[in-house]
C-alpha cells in the first residue's frame, strides 16, 4: 500500500492565504475606524436594530389605530351635536331679537302717539293762556 503525503507547500500556501485574509480584514476595519464610519458588520447590526424598532413602532401604531379611530368618531359626533345645539340656540336668539324688534316698533308708535298727544295738549293749554 502506498500512502499519500501532501506536499508541505500546500500547508504553507494555505497559511499564507489565511494570513492575507486576516490582514485585509484588519486593514479594512482600521480604514473604517480612521474615517469615522462604522464597519459593514456594525452597519448591518444598526440596520437590524432600526428594522426591529420600526417593526415595534408599526405594531404599536396598529394597536393604537382602533383607539384613535374611536376617539375621532366621538369628536366628530360631539362636533355634530354642538353644531345642532348652536343652530338651535341661534334660532332661539333670532326669534327673541325679532320679538324685541317688534315690541320696540310698537313702543315707538306709542311714543310717537304720546308725543303727538302731549304736543296737542300743550298747544291747547298754551292757547288758553
């Protein structure tokens, strides 16, 4: 039986390739750090964190939507009721103003009549003297 022994050069080449890859990774990481930018791994982690936050916010908004819709419906109902009440009260005030205006016109007529009567009485009294 013959046994196969790999040449030593293959191990050396693999070690050299591993060293080059590790060196490249360290240089890339140093480059990102010196430029003040996060590394791709840090960017991916931050992106995942943001996606999780957005998903949580969307879930919360979805849960609150029903409550907000109910509040909006109540506000709209209250607004309609207030408008109806205002319309009623404005109509009542208009009717009252109309009554006062009619009463004022009647009083004006009576005052004119009294003025005319008092003028006539004064003229008669002045005429007798």
